[in-house]
C-alpha cells in the first residue's frame, strides 16, 4: 500500500492536497476532499467532524487508486461519476461534457422566460449532453415539456438516466441526430430553443487546460474554425422552429457575445437581442425573440 494514503483523515487530506498542488491540479484541497468523500461514502460534514479517523487499509488502497487517476489529469467528476449542477446530483461519464456553473445562467434565463408564458411550454434543447439543462428545466418548471437532441447516443443514455434519477423522464423526449434534423417536422412549435453548443475555436483546443483537452469529449467542444459554426447553424435552421414571441437562448464563450449578437441581429425574424453576463461580468448568454416578418 502506498504510504501516502495511510494515516488519519486530516493527514491524508493534507498530503494529498500537496501532491495535487505539485501535479498542477487546479483545486487541490477540494479535489482531495471529494475523492476521500467518494472513497469513504462520507459527506463533507463527516470529513470535518472526524479529522482523527484512521483510514482502513481497503479504503486507503481505493483512495490511492482514485488519487493517481486525478494526478494523471482525469477530472474528479469522471472519477466519481457525478457532478452537482443547479443543486442536482447528475451522473456524468467521459461521453458528456461536465456541466459548468456558468450554464446555470442559461437555465435561469429560460426559467424567467417560461414564467411569463401561458401553459403548456414546449422547450427544445439542442446538444443536451448529460441532460443538465433539459432535466433542470423540467424539474423547475412543472409546465415545461422538453425535447432534447444530441448526436451522441452514449450521451443521450446518460441524459435519460439523469431524467429518471430526478423523476422527470415523462416530460422529456430524447432525440438522436444532427442538430435540428430530429425536429425537422415540427416548425413553429417551440416556446424556447435553448442550446449550449460546442463553441471552442478548433485552433484553441490544443491550448485548453489539460483536464478539459485530454478528457472531455472533443464533440462537445469543437465549434469549428472560429467557434461560431453551431451558432450559425442554429440561427439558420433553428429560428423557424420557434413560435412567434418565443425565445432563442444560447450560452456563449466569454469572447463571443458581440459576434453572436450580431448574428442574431442579422436574422430578419429575431429582435430584442440581449447579452446576459455571468457572475464574473463576462458575456455568457445571448437571447432574442422571434417575430415573423419584421
Ligand atoms: C458544450 S456540450 C453541452 C452539453 C450540455 N447541454 C451542457 O450544457 O452541459 C455540446 C453538446 O452538443 C453535442 N453535439 C455536438 N455536435 C452535435 C451535432 N451536430 N448535433 C447535435 N448535438 C451535437 C455534443 O455531443 C455535446 O453533448
């Protein structure tokens, strides 16, 4: 057994955090705690209440195997198989992007809009991944019926599992296919079209943080030469699926607020284009309403 993982909880956490720091892990102490919680089946409170608790040999071995995966760069969410998003515990696998806190702004924007609409509300999510957005919207808005698409079959399996886990599977329809192809027969049908599409310019992918570049699915990241491919396609093929007065809402990269707004403004049937910043003050969500024949 590796001596790194023996001793009491406080010592093991301290040594593991130091090891992570040396390996260039972003949040060394937090990740050490999350992996120890996973190993012991404990809450964070349990960790703080039992700093003197000695690790059993079997726990120490298991912890060491998780720690060495993290040292090699694997994100904690893939190691533990779960990620919290909007206070929901979501299952994640390497087939799906790990849901980011920034995406909660997109969920919030759509929920605000849904609150102002008459029943029932039909929402289309394009590129659902883990189902984070679709599941949250169905969970938070009892009036929402959601159609969610993804080109990746294993991602849709994860999304389905998350819907079951949170009791909303009856209000989400999962559709596999290229962007809007699965809803081709449903024009003018949706109150909201929402998407957090792949938006990283492909020349920037080699410069992403190692944990993202080497572990998260390229399919979820690559937005084409300028990162704008999916926005262009969503505007070109998606607006016709939105009802008169309905909302188009997308997450954008911090540098993309102006380009995406311009794209929305250039479409003859979109108006009231708005950019919503995240908590860091960076552009994060762009929205517009559909108006026919303006
Ligand atoms: C940035 S991830 C967003 C995942 C999730 N909605 C979230 O916010 O955490 C983009 C998603 O788009 C999917 N995707 C990529 N290309 C696609 C395409 N051509 N058609 C449909 N989905 C696609 C990927 O599989 C991935 O799940």
